[in-house]
């Protein structure tokens, strides 16, 4: 299962809720990335970009070696769908839906690992970068079975877990 959505749309929160409700491992790209920051350092935004691409690769390897997991990332809509399909397992996408402006405001107000270098951009620059995102990057990847969850307010974790269970049953190979 993949959890998608804009940065600061609630992906980690939703992924964590689902991991707890469904007893599936959570593989969050930011956790991988922040471990790289801690172990390798991250002096600037160029190194951050390099480590971010490396953590994407780790995420794909972990996905390919897991029979079932919840993968959280701000997915590259150009390459991720094909790469995820290449893994060969059925995929359910949980899309965290919230307005672009809401996600941008959350992004500005949150505090993350210093390796992200979030402080190198002003709030205005962050909001502008969110506004410039192409429409395709603002929506689900469309991997097949997509569950949209409104993350502008608290998510009903039990309802979402039931939706995911039904979706997983629908896409699971039947013998």
C-alpha cells in the first residue's frame, strides 16, 4: 500500500494510523532520509537532494522485498507509478487530500530534521512553490485502486482501515 499526497498533507500521520490498525510495517521515506542525514551529514540543499534520491532507492528496494507494507513518500508522479508496478505486487493507493494552500501552511509551520534545510526558504517561497506544482503532482498517482482521504481534519482511522482492508481484498490475487 502506498500513501501519497502533497508534502505536509498528512501522509505520515495516515501511514502510522494504518500501520497500527492493520498491523503492517510502515516504511516512511523521511525516516530513511533522516537516518542518512544523521549518519552522513547534510551540509547543504544539494546534498539533501542527493540523499533524498538515495532514500527513494532504499524505499523501492524495501518495497520489493516486502510482501506487505505501508510505503509513505511524496512520490515522483513521472516515475513512481511504473516503478511501483514493476515490483509486481497489487497496490492500493491512499491519497491524502487537502487544499494546496493548507499543505503549504502546514509545511511552513512544521518543524523537521535540520537536514531538510527547510529554513533556506521563506514562507512566501514555500507557498509559491506549492502554487507552481503541476496539477498532476497535486493528485493521486492513479495506481489502480485509490482511496481518497480528506486530511483537512482528523481522520477516522477505523473507517479508513476498513476501506483499506476492502481494497486489499479486492486487489489480492485469488487462488
